[in-house]
């Protein structure tokens, strides 16, 4: 089978399409014939060697996909055979991927493979960041940094649905339209005048600040008293150290999210159901672009240059 692999950590050029033996599902696992694989910022970090956790090489890229179950290991219900599924699992950018059975998400007929590969990782992340950690309430003013990105656009939509007033930020004016289309009431470009502009738009500060940037986030200057700050990534670089005593003055709550801690079946099920229902009925619109697997290196380059908006999906068949 074809697999998008890297034999060394480095830039997008280390990605190559290799012919390898398909994996076999062990007990509790299913083998999925992959039709589409979602691309995430984490794929670029994993390839560059900066992702959390050690990784043996060579490694296959990808964290999520959609396709058809073509084999099951011991202990997995035979009824999964032939089912259309989406999933979150490593090594998804290959023609076959082994998936723990509890990570299989049955795809309704109305959801195509590209959409199926687009929603799991960013959808679950956005849900937990906004609801589980952010505890959004109707009437909150919510600041979503990098709001044109994959997770960003979902956060904007979910926050509006929850009754929040949403301010999105972007690095360049060309991304404003995407954030307005997702439903933000205001869009600001981050730069030297940003805090002044934010103060004009939200004079008392924002109630909830959501960011996957890490660096370049002056969260304490943006938040209102009793404000909540949820950080979920480091796309702009590692965050500066945070002194706990800096939180006292305005009683700020800080929390950090990593999807891996929310993947156990009992935690994932509720969020999965909520996100998939919204994809199905159109409350969540995924701004998807597609490209064949062969173009993965080009897309990695664009993703880590911050040039993309919305979600990119790699097609395998
Ligand atoms: N914690 C978790 O479990 C989890 C799960 C999924 C994603 N994440 C994280 O969430 C963040 C967004 O992920 P995503 O998949 O939505 O990515 P994405 O679509 O590529 O969006 C990332 C955004 O980050 C901004 N950015 C700032 N500096 C950048 C840089 N040096 N290079 C590239 N982008 C830069 C860009 O927006 P601007 O142009 O507006 O700056 C870009 O649109 C990432 O940090 C990712 O690792 C975390």
C-alpha cells in the first residue's frame, strides 16, 4: 500500500510516498481502507519532530481519516466489517490504517468521506475547548485567536450557537472574510495596534479567550475580571512562562487542552455525537479544500506558513 512517511525529522521535503506492507489489526483493532485523511497543524509538528512525545522513525503521517472497515481483530464486532467510518488514529495518511475499535465513528450515509475525515480532530478539539474547559455561557464575549484556521472557524461557529458575542483575530486582512463567514461579529488583525483596538471593541476585556498560538498572546491584557483563558496549541511558538501570581489581580482561570486526554470512549462519545449532529444538520459548516495525497508536502508548507484557511483534506482514492 502507499503510505506518506518521513524517515527523518525536518521540513516538508522529508515527506515521501513509500510502498509498504499493510498493517494487520491486533485484538481490539480494526483495519480501515482509507479514502480521505484530514490534515492538521499537528501533522507538521510531528514531521518536524516538535510534537509532544517521542517517535520512532520511519513514521507515517496523519492523525485522522475516513474510509471503510476491511478487517477486524479478535474481540471486535464483525458488524463493523464493510461499515463506513471516520476515526482519530495515528498513521492515517496511508491506504490502510489500524484503528482501535473504540475510536471508530460510524458515518451516516449523508456524510461523505472527505467530510468524515475533516471533522473528528478539529471538531472534538473545538467542542472541548469551548464547552468542557471554556464553559461558554450565552452573553459571553469570546475572543478566538487565529479564527480563520481549522479549529478557529469551528470555535467561532460553536460560540455563536452558544449565544456568545464573538471577536475573531487573524494575522492578515485577507483572512477577514473567512472569519465573518464563520459568524464572528468582529474581526481584528493581530499586530502592533491590536490591544488598543480590542479595548475599543470590548472595553472591559473579554470573558473567554481561546488560542492555539502559544506565543504572541497577551492574554492577561485581553481578559475581563473573572475571565477564562483556554490554550490548546503552539502554532506561533512556545508560550512564555506564566507566573501564577499574575492571575490574582483579575481572578483569571487558565486551562490547557490536549485531545489525547479526551479520547477515552466514555469522554469522547458525548462530544462526538454533538459534533457529528451539527455537521449533519448544517449548524457546523466545514470550510474544506481537498488535494491528492501526492500534494501533501506542498500543503504542509502552506499550513506552517500560516497561509491556509479552514480545513485541508488529502484524498487517497
Ligand atoms: N490541543 C489539541 O489537542 C489540539 C488539537 C487540534 C489542534 N491543536 C492546535 O490548534 C492550533 C490550530 O490547529 P489547526 O489544525 O486549526 O491549524 P491551522 O488550520 O493550520 O491554523 C493554525 C493557525 O495558526 C496561526 N499561526 C500563527 N503563527 C503561525 C505559524 N508560525 N505557522 C502557522 N500558523 C500560524 C494561523 O492563523 P493566523 O494567520 O491568524 O495567525 C493559522 O491559521 C495548532 O496550534 C494545533 O496544534 C491542538
